């Protein structure tokens, strides 16, 4: 009798040029049930990311040939929304925000704890699994798809990053409610202290631009707190002094 095949936890791409770190990451991920595909330079990593299917990618930022951010940017441009975790020695706030700005789902600074990294990878996979089962949501000119980070604005398709999608869904879930930046961070990353509040500001800035000037303006900044979505009818009443 043949042994039962065990479904892997995830098919994971790891791109890291330090051989010791690459071997350590691969060993930890495989011990947790992942099937790992490894690459040690940016060009090879990009080729694999664009031509193979993965559940999650772990990219070092500083790689030979091209950076982890370059790979993530090319993935998003190609419409590939596989979650990306950056692993980098670049630790400034600007570096972290840049990582999220190109579509990263998390950013771990070296030196790092392999156990913590596994927890973060697991959290990303669980969030993606949960988001895939959410029903479609509509609010005025906006309709959100339930199975991909895509929305329709006045009948036109708009491609969103996973972070932008989650922020918009949260805002639309309770129109006129003010969501604090910490609450939005927790919605995206599972921990309100995971990143600087400025990261949310960057995501909202990009989100507004994608929605267009009229619809994007429905996302209001509440100074000192966060953001809220004002339905078009309410916004028109305010504009007319009603």
C-alpha cells in the first residue's frame, strides 16, 4: 500500500544571495511543510516568479542583477498578486515604505529570527485564504470583486495591490466611520504596530489616484486619526450645505 501524499503547506519561492541564509530559510520552511524553490540572484528569481506559480515569495532586497523590489514591481505589473515578504538589511523607514509601495505584504529586517519569519509567512497565507472567501461588496460607484484585488469604478476595472484592496474593503464596510491608522494596519498586517502609520498614508495616496479624482476624493483624511469613506450622496449634501 502506497503512503498517502501529504499536501504541502505552500509552494514558496525564496530569492536570497547569501548561501547560508538561503539554506537556513529553505530548511526552516521545508520543516514547516513548505515546498521551496530557491534562487540566488535577481534575474533567476524574476524568471521563476513570472513563469511559475507560488503561494508566497520571500525576497532579499539587495540581490545581484536586480533587487527584490524590482522583482515585486515586475510581478505586479504582470498582474501577479502572489504575496511577497521582503527580507532586508535596509532598515530605514523609507526603505520599509518603499517595500510596501511596490506591493510587498511584509518586511522583515536582518538579522532576523527564523521562527518569527515563519510566523509572519503563516500569517500572510492565512490572510490570503480568508480574503479569498469574502463576498463581493458594493458602495456607490465602487464594486469590489471577492476573489482578487480588483474593483470596478463606474463600470471600469481598476487593478489594486492586496494592501489597497484590503484598505478599501475596510473603509467600505462601514461608510462614514473613521478608521484609525492603527486599525487599518492591523487589517492588513495582523498587528497595528507592524509598520509605521506613514505606510498607510502611502497606500491611501496610491488608492485615491487609482480610483480617480472624483471617487478617490470620497476617502477623507481625518487629521490626527485616520480615514473614512463618505458615500457620494453624503458628500454631495455636504458640498451643497444640506
